């Protein structure tokens, strides 16, 4: 690593303003920050030091996502790694292009976007569709708003929603049931033709037909679904870690899961044959992944603690309503996007209430 650090020190002047490769400065800074953190350091007191800058903050999210990623490779094979590479390349081109045009650093948020996007699509989604989805998510979900920190919607969900509307047939046929374990599983699903005989309905799809079984498989992940959402246990391990290190706010998660549990319990009590049990709703679909890794996005969620509770409960209610009373089998994606839309209003209300209370007390 010392050799690599020396290489960055020697070539850094070439990327500064006036240097030979100054147009590529955002790419060079982003690469150096990935390996060593920011190159700028405070020289004079007084100052405070914190080992976690925004780039390291995003790296914690990727660490927390690793259990779900490893589970996706275990159940659906090495194709998930190829999808991940396509996501980083396609989305990275957009990210670097806008950084060069704006003459800004590469936004660290893309490290998470590129990693998370392949996990929210079916495991045999054609690679060109993966590329289209992540490009749309980065471009329309983030860059048109001015980049990371200014986006109203979660970029991953913007890209996923676009694919759901633009390419519903390829996505619907991309859901497969994990095969038997062995070296064959790692290399299965390499081509779309491999999936013809083993395509299967997701638990939520079966739920529309009144079948609510397989809770143990839903917990472990041996079911059909999007690549990173099938193993609720793997997501829970990473999600709890994320909350423990305070990268994700537990109030968002508790609001979502609590609202889904309570409302689905009420519906299930009213008509057990039509509505699934609350535990089944918690373990199926993208609820766990969305609650821990997308609804907790600090940019698109409220900043006040009370607002986070309201935001989480709103998303949870919308999930149950969309799943049970609409033509869509999954409601997490649209519920979080609608929650993103309401987030500024929620903040405005609760910040305003707090300011008025402080004025009265003062």
C-alpha cells in the first residue's frame, strides 16, 4: 500500500488545475479516497478529527450489504457478480461524466448505488437492462437534481421503478428458483436460456393466489425473488449492524416494520383466506432490504426524529395497501418513493412546530 500511496502523491499534481490531466481530477480524487480517504488534511489548530468522512460512511453501507450479496451469489450463482460489474461500469460512466462537466469530485453515493442496484432486480435480468436501469437511476434520480445530497428520490428505486414500467415482461421472466447446491449452482443462470425450466413465482405472487407458506425458506432465502432480497436473515444481519453503528436510523426501520406488522395483522384477522399473516409480510419481497437500506437514506428521508417515525409509518401503511389492494404484487418500491416525495413536507411541519415551541418558551 505504501507503493500505491507514493504513486498517488507523485501523480497528484498532474490532476490539479493547470496539470496535464486536470479534467480527470474527479476520477483521480475518487480513486484515492476509496483507498486512503481524503487527501486534504488540516494543518493548523484548532481542529477536530473524525475518522469517518462521507466516503467512509458509504463504505459502512457496503459492508452491511455484504451478507445479502453473498447470499445472492450462493443462491443464484456467479452471474450476480457480472451484474454488479455492469452496474458499476454503466453507472460509473454517468457519474464520472457529470463530475468532469461540473468540475466536482465524484460523489461517494454512487459506491452504494452501484452495489445496491443489482440486488433489487431479478437474478437473470438481461445485462443490458441492468445497465439501462442504473444509468436512468443515476441520471434522472440524482444528477438532474444536482448530484448527491440534492436528490429528492432514492436513485436505486428510481431506476428500478423505470424498469418495472418500461420492461415488465423481461423482469417478470427473470425470477428463478435456486437450484441444488454444488459447483453447478455457481455457474447456473449464465444465459437466459438456462432459466426456462426453472422460472418460478415469487412468494408475493403466490400470495395473490392465497398461498402464504414457506416462512423458513423466506427467512433463509431459498426462494424466488430479486437477487438480494430473498434472504431476510442476511439482510437483517447487515441491517442491524448498520443501525448499531448509527449509519441507519432505527426509527425509520421500526416505523416501517411496525406499521406493516400491525396493519397486516388487522387485515389477516378480518379475512385469513385473503390476507397474509404479518410475519409472512415482513419476510417476503423487498421489505427488509427497503426498510434497512433505502428508506434510511439520509438524503431522501426526514431529518427530525419525530419526522422519521411518521415517514416510516407512512411507508409501512403504503406497503400493505399496495400489496393487498392494487394490481402490483410488491409495494415497497413505490411506497418508499412516495415517502421520499412527502419527506420535505414532513420536515417542514415538524421543524416549524419545534421553532414555534421554542419561540413560546423563549
